[in-house]
C-alpha cells in the first residue's frame, strides 16, 4: 500500500530479511495450511511491515535453535525502527515492524501543485 520509493542503504535488505524470517517462522510453527497475510505499507515517514497468520503460532514449542525474533528486532533497531511479535487474538501469530524513512520528496518542499490542473 502507498507509493514505494528508494530506501536508505541497507534498509531494503533489512525489510526483506524481516519478512523472510517471519514467513520462515510461519512454515516452522503455524502447522498445516495456514493462511498468511503480508502487508507492506509506505507512509510518509514510515515503512510498515506486517506478517500475520492463522496457525498454531505461539502454542508450538520452540526448538531453541533459532534466533529469528531476536534477529528481526536487531534488524529493525539498526534503522531506529521497532518490531513487535506475538500471538493474535483468536489464534495465529503476528510480526509487525515499523522502519522510519526520510520524508518523501512530495511531502517536503515539492514544487508540484496539489492538483495537476492548477498552475504553480
């Protein structure tokens, strides 16, 4: 959702890896045939990532081998972002990350008129 734009160096890879790890956790922990929703939302100063499933989620015991949630939090923190993860009401699991972005060019000092039919 929103208008994608160029990200600061490394932020795009971090966003990709957060989504990748969240989807890997769905495969490992959600059980058979979960429904998964991935939302990427471009706001004026924030990139929002939300990965939700309707599987078993936190009800499944961890194998202790992974550092997935910790790694996702560290990736978000590198860009002064936040990451929350936990069970969803009614079942399933949700990973929600917010990465701050520089304002888009259209939100600060744009020479473009608000309406294309208007002269500057």
